[in-house]
């Protein structure tokens, strides 16, 4: 099993946010998580990636059978956990290329793999940028420096493609994207969709799931998964709203 979340309870500043989340993801599967504002979706993503500020009060998270809750974010990244938004929003003065190269090689090193030489790195980078229809000029600029909202999202997808994680967590990757960018970013995600990789796609909109077709859809409400189904659940939610689920 790629990921097992068992009865996860977590709080922030003594307020309980997650109240017993259970979720199991096999390699090759895409799970969408939907749910009302403030339900705990981002909290769940952040906790999986190892972001601090959360107190786990109960339950466990197993990644490939091993507990990861005691690992720091870098160790989890090395194992293959990737959260969009995980990386600093803007790093002026550090070129995008340099940043990606450092990030990719530190993850490779932690996995016991050789560093990518400059030529192979640039080749992979160009291929991925082509899929995302990103202009080369974005590589010389500081990381996300002056990037528009949509350009940052593409860049985030590029980071994910370069790091080749085993678990990709996308938190509202679709927000603020124009229609073309939505398709392009989805293309990047679908390109990464392989038998050995799993996805958690957090979104408010069914529209994204037309492009990235989920195997399962879950509704997280008030800190718990209150309903799970296939992709038709997203359509039903769009039509009937969340009150229908809670009723
Ligand atoms: N650092 C924090 N301090 C206080 N409360 C927090 C903190 N982080 C999260 N919360 C609270 O936890 C709850 C869940 O937040 P979270 O961001 O996980 O929701 P969400 O499901 O991602 O919502 P949205 O759909 O609006 O993104 C919210 O009520 C939020 O205010
Ligand atoms: Mg959120």
C-alpha cells in the first residue's frame, strides 16, 4: 500500500481539525478530496508533507508500510512525498534552473542515486517544459519572481515533474488558472500518472476532474471523510451541494 492514513486526529493550537481521517491509497490511484471551506483538506495535505504547527493526537500515517509522522519534510520528500505549495513562493536572486537542479539532486542524493549531470538535467527540464508549454525564459528568472498566478502553478507542476515523487498531493492546483492553463497543468499531472505513483487531488471544482479523472472521490467535512465514491460523486456534489452529504 502506498499510503495508509488510519484514524488520524490532529489539532492546531488546541483546536481539533482532523477528527479521525481514514484513507488508503494504492500506487496507480488518483483520489480527489473535496469538501467545504475549513473542512481540513489543506491541513491533511500539510500534515502528510510534514509541515510543522500541527499536533497529531491520535492515529498513524504509513507510507509504503512505514510510519512517516516522525520524519521531517526533507526526509519525506526524499521518500517521494510531494505537496504543491511546499516550496517557497518567491526566491528572488536564485534562478529557477538553479533551484530545480539543487532540489532534484538533493532528493536523488537522499535516495542513494547519482546526481544528474548538467546535460541530462537540462534535457529532462526541456522535455517537461515542453509538456507544460512553458517558455525557456522562465528558467533564468528568480524562482517565481514576478510570475503571475497561473505561471506559478505551471512552475509548481514543473517542480513536481522534475522531482518525480511517488505521492503527489495537489492542493487547489486549479484555482486561478485560465482554461488553457488548466488543461496544460492537467496534462502535466496526467503525464505523471503511472502505476507506481499515487495522487491526492484537493479541489473545489468538478471541472478539474474532467481533465484529471479520479479513481475515487472523497468528501472531507468537519475533519472526517463523510462520503466516498467514484467520479460521479463529484458531479452529484456539484448539483446538490455539501448539505446533501451531511444530511
Ligand atoms: N495555523 C492555524 N491556526 C488556527 N487555525 C487554523 C490553522 N490552520 C488551520 N486552521 C483552521 O483549521 C480549519 C481547517 O483549515 P484548512 O485550511 O485545512 O481547511 P480547507 O479544508 O483546506 O479549506 P479551504 O477549502 O477553504 O481551503 C479551519 O477552520 C482553519 O481556520
Ligand atoms: Mg485548503
